[in-house]
């Protein structure tokens, strides 16, 4: 009998081009995605000396980071200096013969929404992109992680990366999720419980009955915040749910190739008895919807919870961090989170902008109205998601509730307050995004991370709300 | 790539946990198709008050001698978050070529080695001990980081050894270009792909979409 291996070990072993000693390997990269912000810089690595792209067919590109999300947008942006990134990606992909899902292309969207939706991310593949949330596509069983733009140039030129082997962790989410509790709540709770540094150095496999019960879109959300857990990568082993999701997607294998791929994928899950360097078990059956109170994703609690007291932190550095977070967020120790008045609500980003997210939010919003003084925005994750949502009438529900219904892009999650693509100074915002960092959604903006239904319920209430107590 | 061998100078003790790359350089400061010229945007949200370029005298790097810092001391999970390589470029442009912390965001850690920068990993107690000595001297006492011997020398002369994979160490010491180094293995890449294509043809035969 061969030794029992984890899924990570199987995939890693199948990607070793050269073992260079001390746990450092040259690893093959199967899929590479570029966007305008980092992709444009990656092309610079091919200029001097001039180098070709080794496998143009394995790299894909789209526009998402710098382009605007307002209807009627174009190839220019009000972000000062942003135009050069848009033109840089378009010119670079043309020069090197790479596929680009350009602004008007029906496949345009946020990279991590697009790559599983199109069947570009596949189980057991390695996939990288110059964006930290690349770990999202671990939701279909890919080993995926974010890289810098110089590393992106290395992938373009060599189709490989030099990597040290991570340790392995398995997080078992067990039990049945209560109504209104979703993948976003699971991952926020995990980070809150273990810490924002908890996954550091690990390839993290999410498993357990609660994960098996999630659809692929929920698994993508779960894996999306792997980087907020500081994991090297996060993934869910492929199963029937994964295969039915991928079958027929434009860039997924077809015919005999599909049969070969499916046989390979079926053998990927961790063997019984495989050993992990760390295992964590989380019981989900009593979990409340989660919301962050601070400026690190670990600073979170149940929506029925209270702001903790920094005085109770043992480590002085951690205490000062909490004090700074409370000062930035304009909160006091002991304050209840539910009921805090908000000025903004955002549904979008690579975390929570897929069709299931929009459907869940729409079910809460239906028939309701966001009060005056709350700026509410929805940016669907991709042009395909947007069109599918519109075909179901979801856009009409959002609009009727007072939400702006925009085009797909990263926008309110990363533009940092550029005019028309951010919130105002010291505004309190409930957001389906992944980062409550200082200034992430605009200078001084106070972001509370939560699930789509919590954001929808809060938008209607004009304050942070417990969706479980919403009228039926 | 610029070599890194040894560095002696002012160390700035930014002893906070989970300093994210949005704090190191905010999104709006990234908009330059360039790998240099980001010093002014470094820690912009903390360095300047009210969104103007007016320095906040309370922030560490606005005070002497930390303005001249070449080393940064930090808490757990330094440079977590976004993959923006500008975080490394902004530190380097400011003059900081070495960070000493107990752990790092993994993307920043990898980016350092592509930019002639050294991320030293030491246990938190050792980073705090070095930071305390630096603070005691008002930042005047220098810290030395030597990559040949893989040691950090604190102001009082105490030496702390650190480890680093040989591959990273050699690349920094010799200023190697990573793509050129990897292309020396071009035959192994080709051999791997031939083997792998037989096992996983579906990886290489991408449908037209």
C-alpha cells in the first residue's frame, strides 16, 4: 500500500518540475490569470531582455481592478494614473497573443468570479494571479494563490514558480448551518477564533459535513478569505457537486478529455488516514451571522455580540492594536454591534457577488426600501452574473429597494475612495467584501464585513441588523 | 536585481501586529505604471493627516532618526493582505531594505526576494528585545543584519541567528535574476511537461471557449 496522502500532497507531488533541496521546488503552474493592475507590470518583466510567453494558451486576462463600475463606463477612468494600466493590459495581451476578456466581452468580470465560472480553474490544477484573493478558486479544488507582478513575469516566461513547501492543515466544519448562516459567516468565525495569522505557512483544506453541503459558490466564498487567514492557499476537495458545476463550462475539458480529467479529479481527495500538520474542528450548528467590529478580519463576533474590551487583551501589542481599531471605527468597548447606524451598504467583490449571493440578498430586500441617508450599491461579480441576475429580475428588486445596480469590477472593495467608487470619511459601511482594513473602502471609511443577507437586512434597517429577526 | 549582503543602520520599531499592505501603501497610491517612485505613498494613511501631504509628527517614520531607517521591526503577520508588490517597492524607495518580524504575509515575503530585500524571521520575543533596545537609545543605536552569516546584531551586541533557504540567500547575495536562474532548468521544464501531458492532457489542450 502506498502511504496515505493529503490532497495537497498529491497535487504538489504532481507539479514538481525540479526539487532544489530544503523543501524548495520548481513548481509547474497550469493556469495564470492577469488583470490590469498587476498584469501590466508583469509584462515589463518580458521587455529587457526580450522574452516570449512560454505558453500563451495557459494565461487568461480580464479588466476588473481599475475600470469603473458606473453604467456607461469606458477604457478611461477617473482614477488618476489608472488609464495606463488599462491600456497596458490590452497592449500586452495583444503583443503576446493572450486571451483577454475585454471591457465589452461577455466573459468580463472579477478574475476570481470569472475563472471558475468559465471552467478555467479546475480541480488539481495550480493557478496563480497577481491578486491575493486568487485562493478563492480553491473552491473548485484548485491549488491557487496570489503572487506579485514580478513573479507573474516569471510565470509568463517559464510557466513555473519557485516555492517552499507549505505545511498542511485541515479545518473540519461540522454540523448543519442554521438559517441565514452562510459560508461568509463560517470563514469570519474561523479567522476570529484562530486569528488572522492562523493559517500562516499552511496549505489549508476545508472539509467536514458543512462544507460538503455547500454549493460551489459557497465554497468559493469560504476559500476567498483564505488570505485573510494568512494561508498560503485554501481549497475544498472536488466531489460530485464540483463536477456538476464544471461540466459544460466554456474552458473546461470536453468529451474524452473530460472523462480523463474527471478520473484524475476523483482520485484527488485526501486518503483516509492521511496526516495533517494541524487539524481544527468547528461546530457550525449554533453559529450566528458574523460581523467584524475592527480593522482586521480577526476582529469579529456574532451579530448579536458586543465590542470587546482591549483592557482584557493579554499582549500589550495586541491591546494597542485593538485600541487603534476602536478609535478608527468610532466604537466603545461593550457596545452592541446590532443597532449601529450605517451610512453605506455594499454587495459585491470576489467574496460575495455570485448569483447565489445576489439571490439571497434579493430575498431579504424584496419589498423593502433602504432609508434616506444610506448609500447602497451592488456590483455583480461578472458580466455573466449580472445578465443572469437581470434575467431573473434580481436587478429590479435591488433597484426597487434603493440600491444602485452597477457593472462588474473590484471598485468599492479596492479603489480606496476614488470619486464615485468609494464611501465618505468616517462613514460606517456594512459590506460583503473581505477586508475591513483602514482606508480600504475610502479614507477613514469604517467597514464592517458580513454576509450578503446581513448586509441586505442592515441596508433596509439603516443599522447593523440581525437578519434572523427580520420580519418574515 | 540589487544584491543584499549586509546592512547596518537605523531600525524603526513599528511594533504592531497584522500591518497590512493597504496600510503600507493605500490603493489610491498605486496608480503609476512604474516600479519606482513610491516613497511618498509609504504608510500614507498613517504618515499624513487629513488626506493632505501634511506629516503627522506622531508617526514613527516622520521622526528623527527613524526618517533614515534602513530596517523595520514589526509584529506578527507583517504585510498581510493584498499582493501589491508596491508595498515592497515603497519600503525600498523610502530606504528600508530589511524587515525583521515573527511572520509575514506570504506574498510580500516572496516579493522581497524579487526586489533585493531581506525579510528576516525571528521569534516575537527577540524582535521585541531588539525594539526595546532601539527605543532606549532613541533610535540612535544601529542594528546590523548580515546575510553572509545569517545574523542580526542588536544595539547591545547580542547576535540573533536566523535561517533562510539557500536558494533565497544565494539569490540575494548574488543579485540573481529569477527568470534567468529558472531558465537554466528549461530542459527539466520541457521534460516535466512532456510527462505531464501524457498524464493530464486536459491541462494543456485548452478548449477554444
